[in-house]
C-alpha cells in the first residue's frame, strides 16, 4: 500500500525478515498495474541483486497462480520484459549504469541493501524521474540517507520497520514460513552476541544503533587516552580489517615500540580498490 501512496518509502527489517519476498511481489505487481511501467533495481553488489532479490522475483513469477506474461530472464541485467514499455531490470554498484534512457509515467526505483549503497550512487540514481522510490535494508549503518529515513523526523521518507513479532514464525512460535526468522534463531543470536549488543539489535530487532557492529565492537572500548600524530623517525604498524558491504572497514595504527594504538578509523561502503 505504501509504494502506491508515497513517493519515497524505506523499509528496515531483521535478517530473514521477508523484505526480499515482499519486494519481489511489489516489483511484479507494479508491472501489472499500468500499460506503461518500469522498475529499475539497484544494489551494492551484483550477487545481492542476482542471487537474492532477482531470485525471489523469478520464484514469485514462476509460482504465480495466473500467467503474468512476458519474458523472464535468468540474469537481472537482462531483466523481465512484458513489452518495450513494461519491464524490470537490475544493476549494481559493481556494474555501473547510466540513468539516461529510463523514462516512464510509472517508474519505480528499488534499492536493495540500501544501508550499504554509497550516497553518490544514490544521488545518481535519484536523477531518474521516478514515481516511487523504495529503499529496503538492515539497520547495519548509522549514517547516510537510509539511516536518516528512520532516525530523522524531518525525513521525506515514509518509513516502515519490520519487527521480529511481525514475522509469522516469531509471532506464532512455530515454522509457518520456512526460511524466515524463528524464535530459536533469535535465542541463538542472543546467546552468541548478547541481547544488548549492537549486532543483535541491528540484525534481529531491526533497530539502528550508534554502537559498533560486528566482531570488532569492543575495539573502541579498549582504546584509552588521546590519539597521537605521527612522529618523524618512529616506526608504526598498521592493520586493516577489510569489509565489503555490511560490516565496517577498520584501520588501526600502533607504535611499534610502545605497542600503543595511536590511531583508529573505521569506514563503510567503499569498494576494494577505493579502500586500498
């Protein structure tokens, strides 16, 4: 209902919360509503677009109770086409696109894993004359437009949060839909990470947190005192933990003699070449 009512919609949910299933249904529905309609799908990596969301699109298409018509292709960059004025096509940050040439009176832009899409890419995509923009993702970032959609009251997005209790398996205490989050999954993650950990709150409760996510969440708590500027003649050692999408890149610099950390920085979203 929201994508038909609001020009910009953002949805955050737990892992295995049904976001991609619902998004696939919305994509197929959009193309059935008008004689001229297009859907542009975008994600931070091609694997996420192809193996996750596009896989759901294909499953919903072939599982439909009535024929939806058109040609469904295996790869999202080949798309699903009903006719030249009605199609869905998918791209990623790894395979950049130009936004010129995509015009329709009913154009929907779908950005999956929106928490991991860099702002310049999002700005480029928003130059499309879309009717509806749909962002979906997890609460894995504490910066950017997706985060602001939920955390800033002045945001222009209609924000929807899928809570664990909204998921049938959790709500009913049994497996209603195989593959979705269960109470057992929640208890396991709670035991692994702790109920108050940023990772549990983000991936299970779909709650944004200003704490550090992932296995390095205790690093900040172990750094004491003020950071130091580099001094000529001293030897330093740097260590870098690389993350592709959901986690943070983390750079630590230590004085080789005192073994004291003198600099720490973390960042998110840059690709491998940019990070290097």
